[in-house]
C-alpha cells in the first residue's frame, strides 16, 4: 500500500489526483481481469471493492494489492519517468532498443499498453533470482513486440479505437483460434497464462494484424502496400519519427539506384538505440509544407496532392537547428545542404561547399557555419543524390522506406524480415 500511496501523493490538486487515480486503476483493471474501467469514481470503487471482496483468502487479497503496486511502480519507472526509462532495473540498461521502444509508446500516449506491459513487469518483480534474467528478457521482448505492433497497425491506417478493443480481448479472453490464453491475472473467461512470454504475445499480435480482408498484414508485401502511400505524418509524429529511425537503420546508398537507401550490413548505421532516439533529431519535410513563394522550384504535382508531402518518402531526420535553417528553402539549395551534411570530414565539407558555389548555389555565412558545425548525417547522402524531387521520386522512396522498416523491426514481432 505504501508504494501505491506514494505514487498518488505526488498529485496534490484534487482534480489532478482524481484523473491520475483513474489513469492508474484503468490499466490495473485491464491487467487484473481484462476489465474496461469507466472514468466515474463510482464505477472504480465498485470494481475495486467487488474484486477484493470476492477473493478467496487473505493471501489472494495481498496478491491483489501487490499487483496494483506493481502497476504503480511500472508507471513511475517506465511511463512517467522523465529521463531514461526503468531506473530500477539495471539489467535493462544495456538494452538500448528496448528503452527506445518504451519511449516511443510514451510519446505516442499509447496508454492502453500499460496493462499488458505491467503484467510482464510484475513477473519480473515476483521472479526468483534464478528466473529473473528470463523474466527481464520476456519484458524486453514484450516491449519491442508491442512497439512494432503499434507501428504496423497505425502506419497502415488502422484505427486507434479498434486497437484498444484488440488489447482488451487479449487480456480478457485471449484468442482461442490460435491457442492464446487470456493475459490478465484473473480473466473472466478462460484459463490465465501463468507464465507470460514474448513469443506468445507476438503470436497473439500477429493474429490481430492478420484479421480483416482489406487491412490484413501477414507479410512485407501487405505492409508495403498499405503503408507506402499513407500520410503518416498526419497520423502521429512519434510514430513517424520511429518509422524514419527504423527505415534509416543500417542503410547505405543502393547499388542499383543511388537515389534510394539500401540495406547495409549490421553496424553500418545504428539508429535503433536509446542514445540515437534521445538525440535532437526531428522530422524534416524535404519538399516543404509551405515553400517560399520567392524561391519555389518544387514541381507543382507535389502540391496538387497535399497528402503526398506527409508520406514517409518526403520525410527525413535532422536536428532542430538544421531543420529550422532548411525550413522552406528551394530544392536546389536543400539538395546542396544535404550534400554538405552527409560529408564525413571537415575537409570534405569545405570541398562540397566550394562545389556548391561552383554550381551557383551560395549560402549566408551563418548557414555555412551551421553546415560546417553540423553532425554527420550519412542517411542524407541518398537524398543529395536525387536530381529531381518530384511525385514519382516520393512514391518510389516511400515504398523503399516501408520495405526497410519491415526488414529492421518486423522480426521483433516474429515476422520474417522478407
């Protein structure tokens, strides 16, 4: 009870405490029995009282309270913590991809995932010393699987409301068609899973993605078809940023088409880490949303289809300062700026700036200083190879980035990379 009280006592204003109490009890009810808890205080009290009083003995009642304390701990250490997630589980410190995934879910405000993930967290807290490492690995695998599931679901255009329904079904009833038992601690229907594994969760989430006729995702081909012509920037910016990180991971210029990224060997460009994710890399529109009318050399068809600007193929990653500087500049200038920033040495950047001047493109001194001081962006090299940034290029690049996203993260959910 002390853990629960400590969590709630940080919210001193009455209205805020009421809201945060619901934000704690809602995922707890999902993790405990798969219940969809309403926001009213009466419904919350009724659920908590009935669940507690219907437990068979004192031991089970203690486990009930302990489970609630684990949800509170998870929200403190993984969901609401201001810095690096999971400060109390040192074994996760080296799992940079896991910490990144946890932050993706938080930034996307994907609150429904707290319930299932808290079950895995509770499993770690209850684990014996012999089983703890295994329990931590299951938690890590679950976080990655849920993040990929979220990315594929929302990136393909499936609705958020339907997503919540699928999680509730998983927790309350499971998916009997594929042999998945309920994931809640005391499900209303079926037999609970005593040991939760990331493998079983992946199987359940793959089953959910495969439902439906027009939006089913069972393969890379399905994903690319549904996502390549989707304005992901309009759907969710945290999602878009994650997809851009995933698409840039371990890439080089394609041998057959230097305008597109291609898959490199492991370690070529490590983007799926906490250190990279927590850096100041922001989403940059290559063809700007509002081009400068005085220097507009962008092809008109790009702006005849407004959604096209928010396709993955028209987006990349830049730090805040460079992004602000690039802003709405014309393509001839942006192309040279990308070219300079993809230079790996100071000497190479000086040469590239000189080459830009020879091609008739000059920058103010402040911009040149920014280009000299900017960090190395190898993922920009393919963009700087593009001659004409037009509708055809954006569509081609969207498809390629979707393919790379699948290759780099779909295996976390148990899919084949091809």
